[in-house]
C-alpha cells in the first residue's frame, strides 16, 4: 500500500548519501568538465542517477569518479555541452 506522501511516478533520491558501489574498475567512459563553457546551471547535479556530481564552492560541477558509472546523462543534459564523455584510458 502506498503512503499518502508518495507521488506516483516520481522517485526522490537523497543526494547526501552515496548509495552505490565504487565503479571505477568497470567504467568505460567518464565525464570531463570544461570550466570555460560551464554556466553553473546545476542540471548535471540534478540528473546524475548516482549522485556522483555535486556543486563546488564556485557552483561548478565536481565529479566523484568513485561513484560515476559513466552513463553520460550529465553530458547529455548539459545545455552548454560543457561536459564531454571521454574514454577512461584517455585521461
């Protein structure tokens, strides 16, 4: 039975808690942020399914590569194309 406070079709993640396992040993691509192009909109933070992207003091994205699975959602959602997915071995 659903609780009264639940909204059908919406999933809320507690971004303060990192829930997954470290994925750095199997990730193929990883995001690289262009500080010059970034406008600090925060969409990458909002869309990251693993809460691996947070905002730093300058509101620019900070990626915790221990939890980033390389899905590319942050790069896809970035309106400025400030995040590029690159092969893991190219960094």
